[in-house]
């Protein structure tokens, strides 16, 4: 017989990241009830005016940055424009993410086209690669063996992966929490490189070829334009700053959502509502935070209703919080800075699993003999 899910005050900072075992948490069987409330409140209806205004504003910002680059010429103030470009491209990536979830337009095909144009042609990231990876994440967030976002990489998210790491990598892993945010300065480059590599490794198709062509044109034309407008040294600095800001902004927006939350064991069987709520964390801050994070601050609601437009997430939050309180499902929300502290602490704790058993100074002395 299943037991009821552990209760916690609404708004607590985190759920234990220890694995959730099969049948440890009861299926509430209540998602349909919550979904009905959301539909009746009209929260799944499209908000085209919001997205049209947002895309026009982002287009104007890109044009202003391009005009500013031409007017400034050989000036180190160009680096301020590089930082601004990193911010705007991240905002475009947020809209691409929303279009890919079919939040923007009524037509699924129209959303897909918009997502591809924004991701491939503007941001320079493979829409096909990202959609495959992100769909797997949404289906099984924080589940061992299922969620690609917790698979081994430079940063490790599971203690068993840290225990298997040896040598210099293991030593670096011990302090990975502190290294996490500095490493995000390289995430922009990593996203572009991974996009191209994934497409080159994919099975040949017209869609794959089309994405490769668009990505090549976008990335090469952008770099060529910067080099043409600016002296080579300043151009290199401009690209470095833009990619660093883009990587940090992207990573700092996605990292608080699941890192340090419950890890779901591979053999667990959870109902949809529990699976999504227990592994997700909201960030407080309301409208301004939603604008800054592209709605990702309402991560719980986004995972429960992926096609819900950004402007409706705040209202959905009130319904979801009340529903979770009624059914005893822990609902996690905290501040942005506290979420970062939780992420760093969690990653360092995982990293300690990479500790060499001979690190004890006394044992180390005998080991060297």
C-alpha cells in the first residue's frame, strides 16, 4: 500500500535531493481536478498580443544594438553593447522555448516554425537538438537514467557519478559547486558547439540539412560582421563578452529550477503531479522576475502545464499552491539568491563523493611509502 507524500510548509526552500524510491510517495490522482480548474479559468488560452509586443521589442533592441555598433566604431564601449546583445539573445531564446512548448500561437505547426526561426536563425542553437533533449527532461525531470539534464558532464549531479570519477577530474569535482557559475561563462560556446555536433551526428534528413545551413549562416555571418565592423582585438573581446553573458544568463535562469531538488530513482513510479511538483522549484519575485527569467520562475506551473502562456503562470500558481496544500504535496518556492546557494551547496555535496579514500593525511603518508 502506498503511503502519503511527506508534507512540508508551502514555500519551503527545498525538498531533500535524496532519491525518491518507488511507491514512497502516493499518487494523488488529483491532477485532472487541477487541470479542470485551470481550463475553466481560461489559463490555457493564447495571449498573442503579449508575444507580438515582446517580439517587436526584442527586434527593436537588436536593431538598436546593431546601429550602436556602427555608430560607436573603434571604442571599448562596444563591450557594453556586447553584454546587451547577450541579454537580448537570451530573451529571444526564452520566446523560442515558449514557442516550442506551443505557448505562443494557436497552431502547433506555427509554433514549431517560430521556434525554429528564433532558435536556429537568431540565437544560433539547434532547435531539433534542444527539443529532443528538453522533451525528455519534461517527461522525467530529475529521474535517474531518464533526464538528460542530470547525465554526467563537466558538472555532475549524482553522487554515484562522482564516485566513479577519478584523477584530476575527481579533484575538480569536489569543488564543482563553486566552479558552477564561473563555468557558465563558457556555456554560450558550449551550446553552439553542441548544436552543430549533434546535427552532424544525426541521421541525414532534409530537416537536419536545413538546420545545419541556417546555423552555419547565422554563426559565420555574425562573426564576420563583428570582425568587419571592429578591429580584430576588439572584435574578439566583443564576441567573448557576448557569449559569456549569454551563457551565464541562460544557465542562471535554468539552474534554479531543478538542481538540489528531489532526485527520482530509476525504479520509482510516481503520478504526474507528484513527479513534476517534487522535482521543481519556483523563484519568488512576481512579474519582474518573470520578465527576467522568461517565466521560468514559475517552474512548477510550467511543468504541470507546459503549453500555458507566460502571462497566465502567476494566476495558475495560486491554484497550484492551494491544490498542493490540500493534497499534502510539498510546494517549493524561494528567492533567486537562496536558490543559487542551494545549487552550490548541493553540487559541492555531490562533489564530495569524488573524494579519494586516501585523502586522509595519515593514510596518505603510508600510501606513498
